[in-house]
C-alpha cells in the first residue's frame, strides 16, 4: 500500500484464514521470527514476554546482532519496534471474515522492504494454517 499523509508508511496486507489469536502468537514469539522473517536468523528477548519497552537483540540473515526496543504495543493487535535505534517495522492483526487481516508496515524511507514483508506474511499464513505456532524442538 502506498503511504498517505495519514499513514506515512509502506504496508503489505494479507488475509489469513486462521483466527487472529493464532497469527498474533506468531508475531509476538521471538523464536518464531526466524521462521517467518526472511531477514532474521535469531532473536532474543530480555525478559519473558513482548510488551511496550521490551528489549532484546535480533540477528540478521548475514549474522549481525542488533539491539531492539518495542516502541508500540497493543495486546492482540499491534507492535512496532526500533532496531539499532532506527524505526523499523510495524506488525498488526485484526479480525476479518473467515480469519484475520495481517499487516506489516515499513518506514517511508524503506519501500524496498515491501517484498520482504510480503514474503513474511506468506510464511505466517502457511504457519498459521498448519498450526505451527510452537517453538521448534530444542529451543
């Protein structure tokens, strides 16, 4: 979706035929991020749950570990973060007929990240439909 003055972010949307709670679990579980996020190979959280102000580290696909802070958190609905102090993506889910609508948004300066967001949403769709919301064995 093209940015507007009301929402100056680039957004990708996907209808997922799964309950919003299932998709939300995938979005807030750092152990799931590498399975759906093409640019993430690992993530750790300093604490036991994702919430506003939570901190951690995300390791990129090229092996660079970067600190993150959760800057916006609405339980069951939306979270956003900064990575290395830079505003990054927003992750949202809302109920919709036959499942939910998942949205990922990138800052205005990052339109090249839209294909990554679309890949992530496709992976989340497949994971949610399979019921793949548990951490992999050994983690």
